[in-house]
């Protein structure tokens, strides 16, 4: 495709908050490289803000935000209907490229359909094929012209299967400075004087999906109740991705720890984690944020029983959080399923407040430097290369 024959239309699809952040960075960099760029697809609030007036939203990202096999089954008819209509809508608009951002169960099917129809396709964020369901690599190869990897060890895996892959790094490593002073974060959040001076502020982040919040908030709240028995001066703060989710967290917290105050900010996850002395959080992108902010953490995860039963049969790794996967060793505690209970959470948080771990901080800094690659720019360059070289 020559530059003159291009439509300057980029179709994008993000399925959750972390994809929205990646998509926003990609949109900004594409606009720098293509002054005529327009965007269509499935967006979150950050992507809409980055695109300004140059986007057409076919569906809102929140319509795709489900997790776990049980939850997906309940939503399956609606999701299949959205996916079918979305494929047709994108094809009718004839974009220069389609970029599916994470959400492989949704986006890979769209990519396969569009590639067979002559549209260039890119998948941004490799599915965890190296961890489970490795057979997906064949569908990925058939569906995509390029995979954009955010983790350094993934490129070698794709090379073994002769699948085009570009390692771009992780944009959070650029966005988060190597040092984020705790005092600056507390000033940003306007802490009261007494809490500002406290060395026992614990952040709780139960996730960005409704199911994560529902599963984890009660465990976090009851752990907070146990912790405050040992540390009466401990304070708890929280970040939520939307006002509706903040209300849900608040309601669940009050049900399980009515006597423990929790202050919640919307859209301030970096500042909330940076302002804390310890972090309790859901496994996912937030664990990478906490690591880049050099925060000691307890990683937790609970999924439905049926999802867990199936997962035990197909998962090929014994570590789940990004800090541990990037390090190649267990540098942060992981409490999964039955291990994720108030007593165990309380025990691990106490270790943070009573035991030093300088080696952990050094490893956090090493990984941070490794991931700093100007990822938004590299992702945009890779997308443009797919378009211009075909």
C-alpha cells in the first residue's frame, strides 16, 4: 500500500483499562506520524481523550469488560453479537490497519476475519501463550501481521513458531519515573497532616473488573480489620477506575469492615500506590505499576471455582504476577484462590512492615530500566511499518 492510497483510518479495539492506557499512548504517537489520522473502534476514556475529535466509537470498552469462564458464559450471547457486528462495521470502514489491544478472546477472532478480508492486522500485547493454551500460537500467526510484545522474554517464543513479533517494552515504565517520592504523592492526594506523616498507610486495589472487585474487596476489608487490631494507627486508601466501581468497593468494604475507614480516589492509581507504605492488590497490570513505583506488595487473585478447576489443568507456570514473571523468580508473595484469605493477607502485610528487603528493591529498579524503551513510539512505528510495507 502506498502512502497516497491510504485512508488514514486506524481501527482499534481495547477491552479493559490497561488496554485503554496502551491504546491512548498509541493514538498519540500515530497522530504525530500521520497528521490526517482518524480512529474508529472500541475505546475507553483515555483513548477518547487522546484522539480528541478524530474518533468514531462503535462500542464502549466497558461493554466487553468481563472475566472468568462463568462470567463470560453468562455474557456470551451479548459478546458474540457485539463481535459479529463489530467485524462487519470495521470491514465496511476499510481501515488501513486494525489493532486489537489485549483481549485475545475477542480481538483475535476479529483480526482473523479482517486479515482474511484483506485488512492489515496487529495484536498489541501478546496473549500468555507461553503460560497456557500454547496452541493459540497457530491462530495468532493466522490472524495477525504483527504481534507487539510488552515483555522481553516473549519475542523468543514467537521466533520459535516463525510468527512476526516486535518487542516494544511497556509504556508504564516510561510513564512512571524511576523515583516517585512518597511526599509528592501525598501532596497530590491532599492527605491530612496526621496521615501525611504516617509510615503505616496501606493501599488496597481490588482490580478494575467487577468480578475482581466482588471477589477481592471482602478479603481485603477483613484483612484490614485484622491488621488494625495489631496496628491501630494503620490507614487504608484505595484507587478505582470509575465512580461506579468506587461505589461498589465502598459498599463491599462497609459490609465487611464497617469500623475501618477507607478513602477512595478515582483514576489516581499511581498516586495512591506511591503514597502508600504497602500495597495489597489484584494480580494484573497493577502489580507492574506497584513494582515500577518500588512498592512492596501482596499480590492476590480469586476467580470462580469452575474457572480455577479448568485453569489447574492448562496453566503451565507456577508464578502469575508480572514482577515474578519478569524477574524469573518469586520476588513478591502471591496469594491465589484458597490462599487468598484475610489471615494470609494480614501475615504477608505484617512482613512488609517488619522485615527489610533491599534485594527486592534492587530487582524492581533493574526491571524498570529494562522495560524503558519509549514503547508508545516503538508501537506506533511497528504499526506504520505493517501499513506501509504490507
